[in-house]
């Protein structure tokens, strides 16, 4: 038995499989940030910090021939999203029901994925994470209010990155509002999405709830590092005769290794 305590949950193997499959489907959709950065791990729940490869001097005994230093590490941050399911929905899985109501799980997946994405792109200082936009060495580029200008703004951002010696391909993270506008817009007879893909030199365009506006990043590798301790996992909390309380949990940290490799795109009215 591990810390997730799943063996204590009154859930059949078939029901666990259904819950896990649904969680995986939802998280695959929501976890946009991971498609644009380098992912390392998972290192395991017991991993508490990442070695930064640096040391800092600390006060030691007053001896001229003695130097004291402390290794620098970056602690991992834990996220947990709790949700409650009706036990009868899970019991019906054993009866062959193909569509149990797992709505609370979907919402928990959305919440934890949004928090992860926001930490990657905009930081979580209390957790030791300084996000991509905070570490960017470039001033944000204005997208404007009209989708017809998006191609021009993205092209400008790509040119700025290349001018700083940063190569492609380039990725684009879009807030929910901007994603909808891009999908719906046609420019010069072609979908705006196709224009953007050509500008990005084959990089990924991702729907990333949790991003404010949009962000262009290099996908050449080595610039943004996501360190996973425990990857997103399902755990058991408690139950009664009618309900079962579970949670999604992960531990991670994130570092920007090259601030020149990203540019924020700003516009009013994004989420």
C-alpha cells in the first residue's frame, strides 16, 4: 500500500479502470503546457527537491582556511484536487454501464490542469516557481482586439526570438477565448490556424486554459524544464454509504533556463 491509499477504497477493479480512463482522457486534453516544455520524470513521490547545481556561502567557524557552502535546491510543489462521486455510479460499472456520471472528476481534472498550466506560464512564487512570462527577456507583443491581426503579432514575436538567436520550431499557447477566435477565423481564404502553423515553423498550437492571453515559446529544447515528482495520480480520501471521495494529486516544479526563448502576447478580454 502506498500513500494514495487506493487499496482502502470500496471500488472494484473495473470501476477503478473506468475512473482512471476518464481521468486520462480529460487530462490529455487540458494539460497544454506539457506539450510545449521539456518534461523530466516522474522521479517519484519521495522526491522533495531538484538540485540546481549551485552552492552559496554560509557563515561558518571563524577559521581562515575553512569555507562553508550550502547546496541550492528547488523544492517541488504539491497540487491536489478533491472530488466526490456517487457510489451507485461506480457500482453500475460492474453491471456493464458504459456511461457512469463522472462529472466531478472532469471538474477536478480541469482545476488541477489549469493550476499547473498557470504555474508554468505565469509562475507560483509561493511555491518557488517563476513562470515563462515572468522570466521572459522580451517586452510583450500586443495581439490587438481583432483576430485578423494575430498572424502579424505571432510573426513579430517569432522574428524577435530569432533576432535574439533563438531557433525554432516555435509553439503557441492560447487562452480559451483566443483559441475559440483562432478556430473560427478565416484569413485570405484559409483557416487562421494554418497561417499560424506556417509562421511557427511546424511547432505546436495548444489550447491552454490557465494562460492569460497567449505565449510564443521556442520548442528547440533545453529552455523550459518541467520536473515531475509524482505525475498526476488518483488517490482515496474517504467514503460513506452513498459517496466516495477521491483526489487527483501531483508534485512538480518548473524552471525557465533561457529567458530569451519566450514572448507573451497580450490582449484585453482573455482568460
